[in-house]
């Protein structure tokens, strides 16, 4: 993870679009099997997070840049709750999550004094991508907490027109 560049500057979900006071940072990489994410969620009360807290981090991935279908992965800081689904746009006949799809993504989390940390591995084959080298995917990240303001990387996670982009540089490592 040390070799990867982090992205930050998450913005509040509501109100003025200035960097949030409590930040989240992300690093990403990939190999022949998976795309990986390191999530660093700053939290002044990180050591106090429990199963009872409602603090969730969501990744929305749209490898095909469609407006109607993408993947979402949501994780709790204690790793006791995680779920993934294929999202379909509200305006489609079959809108909402596709409960029949099941991901084999792997996650690990830890809580620390001033943050919680997640490591995530998502199989490329589940995303219909054998080798993303040189490609660009639409992506977004969001964190919603019961004790901190909600934040996002580029906008709403349920609206692909507000997603940012991730560029897969060079050959996979």
C-alpha cells in the first residue's frame, strides 16, 4: 500500500461542497485476479466504534459506464456487516438492488484510536473485467455515519452521472 497514491478530499453529502472536516482516504491497485482498495476513515472516536454504530463505507463501481446498472459494496468498520449487490437505476422497471447476485469479495477491517481501516479485494471476473489495464471505470465512494456528517468522493452513489473515474495504468502488477 505504501507505493500507491492516496485520494482524499471527500465532500459533505449535504451543504457546501468543501473538503469535509473529518476525511476518508483511499488507495487502489489491481492484479490478475482482483481490484484492491485500502480505505482510511478518519474518526476522532475510532476506538469507540462498535457493532451498534451505524458507520458504513460504500463503493459504487461501474466498469461499463452504464446509466442503468452498476455494482455496490458496503462495509461496516467492525467487518461484521457487509453486503454487495448489482444496482439498477431507479427509472428502470426492475429498479433497486438485484438480490440474486452474490459477490465473493474479501474484506478486513480494524478500528484504531483516530480512524478505522478497511482492506477490500473484489474479483475482476465478477465485474466482467479480465484485464482492466489501460481502461477507465466510473466509480464513487460514500461514507455515512451516525456520529459524523455523511461524505462522498464525487456525488451520489446511486447516480452514475455523479461518479468519478479510476484509471488503470499500465500492465497489471
